[in-house]
């Protein structure tokens, strides 16, 4: 039965509007440039990348990087959205944020749902324990309890190497992960080298044991946001060339950006 011309016109118009809306929704860069507003996911529980300062405002390398990116994009309104390792990707996928700048490492699993920019800062994952705790190889984790942050790169890498008999206690944020280790609830912790250095400074009995992964930080955008990704890539490349990223690494990590991957 043929469809009446008027109904066909309405249907085509509705489809056109839906397609137009979909395209607009996907074009985050155009929205940012038009509204002069950007929403960026940042950490507040992971110094020196992100933490709350004495003035109760977020500070750290990722916060500086977020403001740097916002300025380069011409955004006059910057909404910094506090996230943790477990919810940062869901926040992006549900369009609560436009970009993730929150110690995000690149994994094959994440690449299925997130597009990554070039790397913007160095980051390392490792295992730490007391000097009196023997962890000379991965087999030594058997029979021990390890704390790790749920959804963090350290959790993914730990699962690849830990032997049978390892007990893992997962926490929703890094504060809980570190507290469990420092208070003696667990014998071993899997976390970043930077965070490990802070623990060793507080307690000289804590030492670095094994390297989990050399894992630089990347920014994350939603799949299909090609224009935004390309723009962020250019900002990062320019920042590397003019030394801006090196200054941030030295300021917050006391180390060079090194040879960050593209």
C-alpha cells in the first residue's frame, strides 16, 4: 500500500531532523567553539596529577593541562568535573564531559569505546611493599594481599601478571587504595610510581618492587569526535614543540616528558 505524499514528507523531515541532531551531538568541537564552554574530567584524588589544595580548589598537572587546553580552544567557561578511575570513561560516554584529562592510560579494551589523543605526560605503574616483604618476582605475590584502585591501569596490568593465590582488594579511589596499604590492611600495593614515591617519602620502610607498565597519559574523547581529537592532538604537538608540556612535567613530576608516544 503506497504511503501518502504528506506522510512521506513528514517522515523524511523527521529523519532529516534526527540526522541533523545526531551530527550536531557528535560534533563536540563545534559546540565548544560556539558556546565557549568545555567540560573536562579531572582527578582530585591522585597527586600530583590532581588533588584538592588548601584553598579547596583542584590543582595538579592534569588540572593545569585542562586549563591549558581550554585556553587553546578559546573556552571562557571551564567546567572541571571530578572523576575517579572507575567512572571517568562512563562520564565521557554519557556526555557528562567532553574530554578526559585524568591520568588515562591507553589499553586495547578502552580503545573500543574511547578515542585517544597523543600522550601529554609521563606515567608509570609499579608494585610497592615494605622492605621486609619479599617481592622479587611476580610469583612472590602468591599468598599476599594487594590493594589496587578499581578501573585503574594498575588493576588491568596486575591481573595479567599475578599468580594464583594472590588476594586483590579493590577500592573505588586512590585514597582508599593507599590508606589500606599504609595502615597495614594489605601487604602490597599496585599504583603509579609517582604515588609510590610519595609513600616512600612518608615511610622510608616502603620500597619499589616491580614495574607493571610504562604507561603515559592520554586525553580521551568519544568515538567519532574526529575534529576534537585532531584539535587536541595539535595542541599537544605544539605544547611539546614550544616546551609548555616540559614545563608542566618539571613543575609537577620533577622529571622530563621524555619521548612521549604519538
